[in-house]
């Protein structure tokens, strides 16, 4: 995992394989995007936040790697994870 450049791509972190994993490629170690967020306003707010984050990561869709959206509702607690 590596922090994404702030303000670039609409996501927070790059995800990749560990160096000892068979799929690890030192020339292309960024295998997915991760956007994380949270709310404490209930399930309806959680669903809205997920949709907002899906729109946000569209700016980096041209990178052709999957995006994962993880939003936690801290009032439950409940986390929703969506793969795009």
C-alpha cells in the first residue's frame, strides 16, 4: 500500500502485492486504487457517501486498475466495500 498523490485521481491509496507474492511486479506494483471514507449519520448517509466516492474515483478510471471504495458508518459500526 502506498499513499496516492493528494489531489490526483480522486482516491487515497494504491494497493499492490507484497514483494514475496507470486503476482508482485517491481515495475508495476500499483494494482488497485483505494478510496476510504466515513460517516456517523446512518445507513442512508452511508449509501449516499458510497455513490459520491464512486463518482470521485472516475477521474482516475483511465488507469485501468480496479478501484475499491470503503465507507464506514461509525454509528453502527458498519463498513460497505464496493469494487469498481
